[in-house]
């Protein structure tokens, strides 16, 4: 098993290699979510890669499905499939499509891509766990740009109404989306106050790349008995690659050969979390 430091380096390098090989994809928002997924898959979640459909498992849903590279890299490094397959991203016939497909790849709970769809499905999964008296959790990752979708807030209302304390929502608040800053495209306001107003137990994580802060917030969320938790994670789009960081141009653009070489070199020395 990799250490968390090894995880974040390998996963970030995988993201760069995958999108470079495909000449397309979404590196920026994948890089911003690495520590969240690494911590969940390598420490927090009750899962077994050799039995991806085991009944008594925690579930993870990538609601911002365009960030599929971070999920694919995490699953591969956790043992769900051979990391050598990662470079087939977006190729015709590949199991690694541009958005996650539950029918083609082990470890994918549901196909996502239409923004807001994933968090809505996650609410249903958490409700099913409740009805089955399961002690397991459903974790879901949303992007801040995704929160422009009204269906997200309908899902949050349903989660609060049904007292889904087994649902933990991560908001990857990197402040950018495909057309620029979220505050310019559609100002989201204060997300902590917004999720609190909807009835969630809400925790602000000032550095969403800090494993200890993430770990502490998850532990705190699990003490809540009557409502879902929303963890608002302040992150950096393109984290770990100097020319990608805080640059909306890298939302959906792949690095060329020289950019790939530079990015991989920077990530070899990158330490965080």
C-alpha cells in the first residue's frame, strides 16, 4: 500500500500522463481533488478492490464526472485495475471513457457527467443504506462550478429532509470553472452559510490539500446523528503544476509534450498534505 505522500505524487503524475496521451481531458479540476480521493480510498473508506461489489462497502460518487482522471488514477493505484491501462483514457474501445461508466470499470458506483446528477444519485445511495440499517457511508465530490445547477440543491434538501447523516459531501471549491472564476460566471456567495441554511452540518476546510484537516473534518462529520455533512474544501485548480495552478485555461485542455515533461518534473519533487 502506498503512503499518502506517494499516492498524491503518483496520482498527479498519472493525471498528466493520461490527459497528455489522450490529447484531451480535464487536468485542472482533477489535480485539485487528489488529496480528497487519496485519503478516502487509501485510509477512510471500507472497500475491497478484489470485491468491488461487496454489499458491505462504503460508496464514493464523483459528481463532477469530467474529473474522471483523478478517479481512474486513484482506482488503479488502489488495485481495482492495472495502472498500465490509464494511458488508454478516451481511446475508442477503452474502459476509461471521458466520464465514468459503471458498466465498464470496477469501482465506479454510477456514471456521472451531467452536472448535479452524481450528488442526486449519492443521496439515493445513502437513503438506501439507511433503509438497510447499514453502518456504511456514501461520500460524494462536487465541484463549485457544479453548484450552479439547481438539481444540486434539490438533492441537498432531500438529504437533509431524510436526515442522511451517512452522507458526506465534499465541495471542491477551487474558485474556477471552464469559463473563468466562479464569482464572475455565477457568484455562489458564502458556501458555508449556504449549506448551513439548507440544513447541513457544514465544515470549512481552509486547505483542502491538507490530509490532517481533511481527516479531522471527516471524523467530526461522523459524530453528527441527524443531518448530512458538507465539507467545503478550499483547493487550488491545477495543484502541483506551476503553469496550471489557478489557471482556468487548464479546465479542459491537455498538456503537450514539453508541458508534460515540465509538469512531471515538477511533480517528482512536489510535496504536500
